């Protein structure tokens, strides 16, 4: 009798569909780091004193709302540069993390004179 109950316990479990097995939870902090790296990829090299871009992220289910804080060189087309950052961050977060990114807010914290522009604007008499 024990062999019948033992055999019943050894049967493989019924196949479970992959979508029903569970879920992978990706921490907001990880998505934030991916978004900040994506912003760094698209921006030109920053001056020495400039802070690196960083991101605040709110994740709800499979959707990430991203706010990027960055510093830009001046003069530049701030609107075009911000649009480029938005597009690239949404694309990279979607590809690397597998989340929808319906919104990327770009907050320009500071503008820095680019070295070539700053040298050309020296004092004249």
C-alpha cells in the first residue's frame, strides 16, 4: 500500500504555462540606473565639474514613469537635446528592462559654458 501512495507523490506536476508561473519584479532603483545610463549615452561628454545625470522612477506593474535630472553644455538647443534624451531613455528602458515608458520628464538642473565657447568669450578691451 505504501508503494501506491509513494508513486502518487512522485508524479510530475501538471505543466504550468510560462505566463502563469510567476513574475519577475525589477526594483525601481534598477530602472533608475538604466535610465540614467541611457541619458549619459546620448549626451556629449560633460565638463569636469558637471554632475552626472540621475533619474527618479516610479514603476507600476509593467510601466515606468521616468524623470531625468541633467546638466547641459551651453549654448545648445535645449529643446532638441531634451527630446533626444526622452526618446533614447524610453527606447533603452523598454529594451533592457521590458517596461513601457509612456513618459520621460527631463529636468535641466544647470547649464555649463562649453570650453570652446567660454574661451572665445574672454575679456576684450
